[in-house]
């Protein structure tokens, strides 16, 4: 997921270059020209990270965008590609800015440096806490709409490849979404738990069996 800086000479090519570089590393990328466009895809796209300038030429700016995205998907890693320093940005949204990564646009010598920064930001995200049994229902209700749709297919017994075909996305995108669902539900890190079975069981307990309602 990403947005560009202010419209002007070179901004669109730069955005395409960044998107192509991330795709070359195996990321599924949705690039948009402004914050409104980025927010519009959140119901259908489940991002791992957000790369955005702070100054987008209009409101919402990049910090506004990151704040809204984080409120809806707390797991998202934020990378600000900007000439504005962290110290200068802290007054806008301290919690989001302090936990984001900053890449100085003027200091980048190659696109690979930005991609490396994105990967580092993703790897540094805190591991989801283990949930108590009583929190499981609240956790599944807190999933994003895209994650809930994926969980619905899991509960119906669909494979990752089948989910990818039905949703029109890549298998890798489904795999990443499934990993995030397991983490959000506290189903990782225990050999006694089969995450896929546990997630399906929790979905069925909460919402009912979806198998009869899913077509091919």
C-alpha cells in the first residue's frame, strides 16, 4: 500500500518506481496518488505496510493517513519517505510518528535503500501478544473486513490457492493475510495448536458455519 507526494513533475514516475521495486521483492502493492485514494482501498486490501510522504499537497496529509490506517489496522508498519525529520513531525501525531520509520528523500542513493527500509520496518513490528481464551471472540471481531473474509473462507475449508482465486489476489497475499489472522488471534507459537483449525473453529463459533454460503 502506498501514496505519493504532492502532484508535480516527477512525483508519479517516482511512485511507479517505488511500487515496481517493491513488487520486484515479492510485495503486492497498491499505489495511489493521494490519501483519499489510499483509504478507499482499505476495505478490499489488507496491507502489511504503508509508504507515504508526509506532505501530500492536501489534507489528509501523510501523518493523517498513517493515523487513520493504524486505527483500522494496528499491525501496519509505517514508512515516511520525506524531507521532514521525525522531530519536526512529532507535533502532529506523536504515537504514530514515534513508531514509524523515516527515510530522507534527499539522502537516498538507490531505490533498493528504500525497499530495504520497508523490509526492516516490517521485521521490527512487535509480535502480537498471546490472547487469553476469553479475548478470542473480541479478537476475531476486531479483524479487518478483508481478514474476516479470509477467515470465512478458512472456516469453509478453502485452501490458500482457492481463497486467492475467489478473491482475485495472489496466493502470497493470502498467505500473509492468514499469518496476520493467526497472530491477531493468538494462535502462533504453540505446537499444541493447529492455527488453521483453531481459526476456523473460532469463526464458526462466532458467526456460524459459512460452508453452505460460499460458491466456487
